[in-house]
C-alpha cells in the first residue's frame, strides 16, 4: 500500500525537528508520552497521527503545533488527494 503523502510530509517535519535537537526517537517518545515504535512509524510516514498525537508531539518538542504542520503550504494542500 502506498504511503499517504501527508503522512510523509508530517514525518519528515517531525524527523527534522527531532534531529535539530539532537534527540533520538526514544527521547521524543518519552517527552510526548508515546511509544518509540509509534514515533518511528510516524517519521517513516507509515502512520498518520491524530490531532491528539500532534498535540502530544508539539508539547513534547516544546513547539507550537503549527510548526509540525509547516510543510503543508497552500500549494501543497492543493496537490493532496484527500
């Protein structure tokens, strides 16, 4: 099954924010009260996180939720097939 483009975009943003901090997936999982496996799945674009998970990740990374959604410009949104 093909990965959803929005999942890939979100996962890339999460990975970038994590690596900018020098954090492991385990660090993010602990800070966001999620499992390391789930964080890895989100980063790979295998899972599309719910709003609750987006908020947990934002709180764990100490960023506004909009930072996790920064990859979704108006141009990108127009190209997504939802």
